[in-house]
C-alpha cells in the first residue's frame, strides 16, 4: 500500500475537474432521506440503465429471481449482487456493465433480485443471495453451459457476496467460486471510522447510520459475522480484488477486509483510486474505466488459474 496515493497531489487534474463539476451539478440535490425511499426507488436517486435486449429473468423460488445477461459460449458464470444500501436498486439496473463484463470475460452474468429493506431487513437479502448461489452451484452447467463460478458485488452487494461465500464454505462448497470482485463494500455494519467520520461526499456518516437502522434494526447484532463479515472466519475463500476510492466513506472497510483476507491465507489485491468516491465505477469518473478494466483482468486471471 502506497501512502502517496492519499496525498493531495495524487489526485489527477482531470479527476479534480470532474469532482468540481459533480459538486456544481449535484451538490444541491436532496439526499436519500430527504427524497424518501419510495421516490428514490422510482429513479429519483439511483436511476437504472435500460435492460439489455437479450436479457431475461428466471424465478428460482418464491422470493428470489435471477436476471441473466447471457453469453453464447460462456467459459464461466458470474454471480452479480447489486448495491443500493440494501434499500434501492435491482437486478436489471446494471445491464450495460453486465453486458461489458459478459463480452470482456466471456461469461454469462446472473444478477440476484434480492428482497430490500426496510420491508425485508436482515436476513432476507442474505438468504436470497445464498439461495441464488446454491442454485448456480447445482444448475449453472446445465442451464448456461459452464460450471466455473465467479462473484462480483458493489457496496451492499459486496457485503452480501462475502457473506454468501462464507455461508457456502460452511456447506463445504467454498471451492466452487474461483474469484471475487468486491467494490467499495460495507463490511462492518456497526460502522468503521471512515464511515463514522464521513461528512462530505456521496455517503455521510449520519446517512449510513440510518441505512444500517433499516437493514439491520437489531443494533446488538451488527457485529455478528453474518451481518458484518469483517468479523467472520475468512479462511478458504477465493482470490478477491477490493476496489475503493480514497474519498469513499467505505475506505476503511475495503482496506481492513483486504488485510483480513490476506491474514486468512487467501490471495487478495487492493486497488485504490485517488479522488474517487463511493460507486465511482458506475459514473463517468475518469478512473472508472481503469478500475473496471482491472476488475475484468483480475477475474480473467482467476479463470485462467482455476
């Protein structure tokens, strides 16, 4: 880890210009709680991209469906778990990114439509993602023509991805997933220092606390390993790439989890991007393409070594 990445002059000029333009354009807009969850879900806070023309959905249970962005001859299946603070987003909202991943990696992408808080707090989303992973373990080869599995998650989706891997290990299935791309995840639902101290940027400490109240209302359980996988036994998990920006309120989460992944004996890489805030790979941020390319390269290496 290079301390120079955190220096003010580490932020490229084009990133500084982008951040200034974003602040001018969006700095006056209401936050999630000012807007309200219903309005935010309708597209007022986190607009979704149009679905891919070849995408389709599969129901695998009463509470779970999978949104599939297929590849005609996949070498693997990529399980995707979307972000949105456990409150927002949907499996069909990232089709351009999943189409890019499908083409770049030669994989079929399968995104989980999990239940959202506050209507469905913990463990609803956790159980839905576990069910999706178990379904892929059993059916990926026959339904999609590939049995190698990868997992990718952003923000809340990264937490759910790690929790799912830990649950699979408890079932003796830890080896089925050969790589994980975990971007700006929240791994401590009781809040790391960078979460608590965040006063500017996309996510602020006071808002993160309210989000945790919605998806994990039992405050006494927020450091249970399932709710906060930073505290889980992480041994025998697949190689993982942790992607995060230096301005992200979840900075500590990714750095801490990267170190714990290594300490558990797993392969891990940490990709830090100066001047990048939360969810930057889903924006026109100047570092977004570089970060996405590195994610794809890492997952490609995992497949090559499987």
